[in-house]
C-alpha cells in the first residue's frame, strides 16, 4: 500500500510540475493537426481518433485537435512529410506512426528519408493483432495449421516491408501458400478485401479488430485463429491480455509441423513482433519543439492515461495495453527502432528470395 501511495504521489507531482512549467504555452483558439500516414479506415485511425478529443480536453486552452490522413508508400510518404516539418515546433503539429513506419526504417528501405532520432516521442502505445479466416476455413482450424496448408490464400497487403512483414513471415513459417495483393493503403483496406471475398486471410491490429472485425465474428462471417501475443516482464511471448482465450502465433507455430520457435527465423520474427507491437504506435513532436511544448504534452498525456475511467475506455477501443508517456515513451521508441544485425540480415534475405525486394 505504501509503494502504491508513493507512485500515486509521484505521478500527481509530475502532472502538477509539468503543468506549472507549461503555462507559457496557451493553445486557446488554435488547431492542432495530428497527422497519421494511413487511410481513415484502419487501426491507426481508430487510435488517433481515440486520443484526439482527449488531447483537446487536456491541453491548455482546449485547442481543436484534428486528425489528418496522409497515406501512401506503406506510410513512408507521410513519415517523409513529417521529417520536413521538423521546424514546426509550436505545438500545433504532431505525428503518429505505426510499426509499418518503423519497419522500413529498420530495414534500410531506400524510400525512407526520415530519422527517428530527430523526432521527440511523447506517447508510446503497445497493441496486439489478430489473424482471422472466413468461416469455411476457420472451421478447419484446430490449434495448428497442418490441415490448412493445402489452401491458396489471398492477402491484401500494404507491402512486405510494412507492418505486414510480421504476418507474411508468420504465414511463411506456418507453411501457408499466401499470395499477397500489394498496394492497399491501410490495413482497413485489407479488411474490406476480406469482407468482399477478395481475400481469404487477414489480420488487424487490436483497435481495428475490436471495432470492425468483432462484429463480423459475431455474425459468423469471420473466425479468429491466433494473436501475435504480448511480452511478459522477462521478454517472453505470452497470451494477449485483450484476447486471453486466443492462442498466440507461438503456440500455433509450436503445434504446426515444420514451424520452429527457436533459431534465426524465430529470432527475426520475434524482433519484429517487438518492434511492431510492443511500441506499435507513437505520438511525436518535431525536433524544434522546445521544452515548454514537450512538457505541456507530457503533462496532458500523463493526465489522460492516469484519469479515472481511462483504462476502461481504452480497453473498449484499443485493447488492454500499456500507454507510455515521457521518458518511458522515449526508451520504448529507442528499443522499437533498433534491431540486431543477424535478425535484420535474415529478413533482408527472405525479402529478396520470396519477393525480389532488395532493401540496400
């Protein structure tokens, strides 16, 4: 009880201190543009639109917070745009990325002109994801993919170097014959392909799954088969707390003939699961934002995530995942934008062999 009281006191003191230090920033009558590099139909849109009104209420002066969409090139187009906004440090420009933005950076994608170390992270959101099938195929799932390896699958993909890298590599490890249809602008567009019968396997991040796929499951139009899981304190993949009744990819891999949960392939996919989901989405301020601006946003976001009822509201929209603010968000972003040379090389070799993609 004593430790809990201390933590509450520290959190309360942080909010008060940051708010006092941020009095110089008054956003009364202003509009904050919260840009995400995706279309308005995917999980990033759900996430951004969840936080936008909360930021409007918590920031001094109650500015209007408007979500802007800049999809293209697997999110690198929007991220490159934000790189060019690094002088917009007045607090009116913020940016939200995704694992689909981090992955091309990690792999040295030549389209990438953005530098994460230039950006200032202020919130890091973990998330999960669910893979699902149409009812006819889902009825054949019994914990492994052995009886589903003879099918030909179509999958709407933003690209092999986006967040779709994780499902594409996972499908490969599970021995599935998956033909990706590249070029969709967001995971929401991939879901729409599934709904129209143009794809027969799909995955969505937790927020998009809760909002858009759970109704399909309830109506018998989709069957979830596994999640990417979550990390415990020791770094092990365990069941996703938002979907505790679903097996993880690791469990399905262990049960499927030919799929290994040790060795270089496993090390590689685990590294990208960590990079893509443990800090899957991040809110950034530009490099030129001064300490007053950073402190103002840190105070506002600390107030938001500690507010009574936030956890329940977030669980309904985003799932049950950590929301890291301030220094914790910075550390999470450092980890999510780093990768071992061995894991990177394995993925580069796989991309070339399976898709003819040369990253460097």
